[in-house]
């Protein structure tokens, strides 16, 4: 599993990334996320590549993105996390999240905490995040589709 910052080389892969209606209830498409990142320098789309294929996608959001969920200035927010429909159930989401702390140490050396907010009804995602070391902070927020559970993963 390799994590890569988005660049135009990956445009075709982003356009062919497929999410189900169920997935789209909880997250945006990578194409939408890339467009938002083009307007916001604090957002960095990240592609998880396995055997040359884009299997998982998410955005790292610094500064203002983190503030609704944490007062830790060394935290980074993961948002728009998804695994391509054709690669679900193969452990790629887990693999990407487990690779993330090392990626952050190499590319965002000041970061010591990953924050994310997951929809209360998205039990599958909650299970994935817990399996990867995220804990429920007890903080709740309102999102576009209802209550969000704020989770954290601290690392050295």
C-alpha cells in the first residue's frame, strides 16, 4: 500500500473511482473532494494505491478543518474517506489507515493526532476506525446527514 498526494497524473483514476449509493450517503466522491481542495490549500487529497490501482481515497485537512473537532494545533482531520466499490472487503481501508501515521511522520512532521468525524449511523466505518486505533472522544457534532461521532488517533 502506497499513499500519494493527488496530482493530475491521477485524474483518470479519480474519474473512474466508483462508490455505491449507500457509500455516497455518508461521503462525497473523490472528484468533488479534489475540486474543493483546489480552492483550499489546507486540504490535500490522498490516494491509497495497491498494485497500481486506486483503492482508497481520503482528504487530509489542516488548520480550520480540525478546529470544530479538536483544539490540538498538531492534529489533522481525515475527511471524505472511502474505498472504491470494486475493492470493498479486501482490507484496503484498514491498510491505508494503518499506513497513515508513518505517512504523516514523513510528510507532516508536526502532526501527532488524526481526527475524524463519522456519522452515528455508519457503523461499518466506526468499526473500521476502532480496529485501526481510533477512539471515541465523546465529542459530537452535527453534519449534513445527522450526528457525527468525533474520533481520535494519537501517535508519536
